[in-house]
C-alpha cells in the first residue's frame, strides 16, 4: 500500500498566498539594506563541518546537538547544512580576499538548518536575513546596526519590540569572569540542573541564560561580566549607548544576555517581543572581532546580526498586517482555434508593453471563462472570438466599472488598456 509523501517535520512548504507575503517582506528588506549601503552575498547551503565547529564552538548546543551533518559518500569529507550564516559569510570573505581594498557591508537571506523540536517560531529549516559589517572599528557600526533594526520595525509598522544590550568585553576579561563564575556556581551545585552541570566547566557563561525558574535567583546573584570590563571595553559600550541615546532609541542593559555562539565579543544585542511566546527573540547579533583570525584570516573587526523571517512574519500578521494578492491588469478570454492563436499573440504583445496579463488556458465556455476573469481580480476582460480574430481586434470589457464594451484594434490595444488602468488609479489609487 503506497503512502503519500510529505515534507520533513519542521521543514515547511510556503504556499502561494504566504509566498506573496514573503516577497513583499523581502522587497522591503532589500530597499532597507540598500539605504544603508549593504550589498548582497550568497553562500552555499552546505559547508565543511569544521567551519562551524571552529567558528561557533564545539561545546555549543548547535554543534553538539543541532547540526545536520553527514559524510560525503564520494570523498569522505564531513559536511554540514549551514545552521547560521555568519561563519559562511566570513569564510567567503576570506576565500575571495574581499577585505583587500577596505571594509565591506554585506547581507544575505535564505534557509538555515538546525535539528530542533519544531514549534511556533522554531523550525528545522528556518530562514534568516543576515547583516555583516567587516573591517569597521569603533562603536559607531554597532550602534548603526541597532538603529537599522529600529528603522525596519518602523518600516514594517511593528510595535512592542524592545531592545536589550550587553557587553561581553574581550577574551581576557571573560577569562577572569569565567574563573569567578565557575567558583560561584560550584558553591551552588545543588541548585544546578543537569544541563547547567554539563556546561559548568565547558561553557559556564551560557548557564546565565537559563530559562529554568528554579535557578533564576541563584543566577541573578552570580558575578556579572560587566564588573570585569576594562576601560577600553567600557568606553566602547558607552559609545554605543551614547549613539542610541542621541537617536532616542530606548534600550535595557541585560547582564545575562550572552548569546549562544562563542565568537561574540564586546557589544551584543537582541530585539525581543512578548507576542511570540517562548520564541520571543526576533533579531540578535553583536560584535565578533576575533572570528576572522579564528578562521585563518588576518585579524579584522566585524559586527553583524540576523533576524528570523518566520518570526517576523508571524508578528507582522499578528499585529494586523494583511497583504493583497496582486491582480493582473487584464484577463484574456477566448474560444476557438483562431481566437486562441490571436489571443496568445496579443497577450505577449501586451506583456512586452509592460502589462501583467493572465491568458486563459484549458478551454471552457465564454461564461465559465468570464467567471474566472472576474475571480482573478483583473479590472479588464479582453475577449476574443472568431469575429475579433478575423478583424485583428479585441473586445474590451471593464469588470470593475460601468462602461460600454468596446472593440479595439490590435495596434491600439496597449494604449487603450493603459488609459483604463490610469483612469482607475486616478479615481481611487487602489490599482
């Protein structure tokens, strides 16, 4: 007995109505990034496994439990479906020596893969917009990227997204904090859950980000990394805050904000919403000055962020956004062999003139075709029968206005259709 094949759990089809919403979102994203001077880059979905182990950290959840990794059957190379985009982007920048002539502002958009338990806002194939600025020193680029996000929320009409920031300092500062943190946590081992005990000596900073209610009071009293920062790190963080204040962007310093990837240093930030349940982070990032050298390049500063498209779209729709399916400019109705050939040729001519034309296919009576023309949302039906084909003409019927049908010659059709559409736009701006 055959079974119907379905998509893999946590990897979803995006059907036309939703895909159109995605396209509108993507158009907004492209315009927004262009305004800040970012250029697109596209990386492979599959990368060498060591890239992520080296960049993200071997004791992170992503590398230990969530990556889709496999061995190439041809050469035995260990490969991984990319779980995030920053490591891939930096790898591409190094491989193609892109920093030889100065800093770069780059962005990418596409699917990422993590083997997680699927739930709203968290999928095994999910999509991100990633933004990376490489080669820029100073807190100004950090603050600009945060300001970029604030502008995008405004462009999308999103409300209730709050900003949390922190500084992770530099590696030597984190090392001093790490030693004190481990000592503190060892004194409270009886309060640690199994996950925290596993992380105690491998990645204690992540314990501060626990969601376990029973550990909250103990974690809140733990040594704070901010108290270990030197003058340079504090100066950088103060510079970010000053720009945010100048731009009137509200924020909260969250000392427990540590991010889940090992490559971050100095500024880290998250944009969070309370409307998405447990998966409330819609955008996160920060500075990662050591990653370029970590992956074999000449040391270079870098800063970036990523946002989850599925989460943003869910929030966009929950807050009342409704997109309209774009209707064609005209729907061609035709019957008969000669009429069909003529309609095909006329439709192509109108498309060449810049119109969106839906040509009826599959036969059917004039009545059934007119019903489909009306359902398409097109303002005009273009009707071709044997008489019209013989006269090299088209009967034009307006579907959204009271007007007499007119038979228009082929050579005048584009101008006539343009006049109808222009007049409807002038009336109410709806088309």
